[in-house]
C-alpha cells in the first residue's frame, strides 16, 4: 500500500504478530521519536527535546485522514521526554511528533 499525498516521511517501522507501526515525520525537521514501544493498550516513545519548544504526540487511524489527534503534550527542556498514548486501542494508529 502506498501512503497518500501529504502523509509525511516514514522514519521508523515495527511489526509484530498483531500490529504494524510506521512512525511518520512531516516535511519540517523535528527530532525523531526513539525506542517506540507498545505494551497492551499503551504506546510510548522517547523524544530528545529542545527548550523552549513544545512537543505533541499525535495519531490518526488512517493515512487518508487529514486530522491528527493530540494525545500527549510536553514542554521541551533539552532532555529526553517520554511521549505516551495511554489508550492506543484499535487495529491501527499512525503516530507523529509535532513541535512548535
């Protein structure tokens, strides 16, 4: 399957018996999500943050969808921060990290 236009660039991929995960990055340069993991219904990843930037972990359930839903926001402090989706339910979710 090819991603739709505007889906962003894939920066990481993981697969298991019942899941496939693709981390997407928009065209704007942002730090990468590190060590993405999903345990049960919780998804989390580390992000190297910069001060005074803010960061959000966002998801959508289809590459064709245009709206992203923020599930976690953190202020940057120059250190690693954990971004978590505590209710990562459903057959698929596509994640991205946004900074502003």
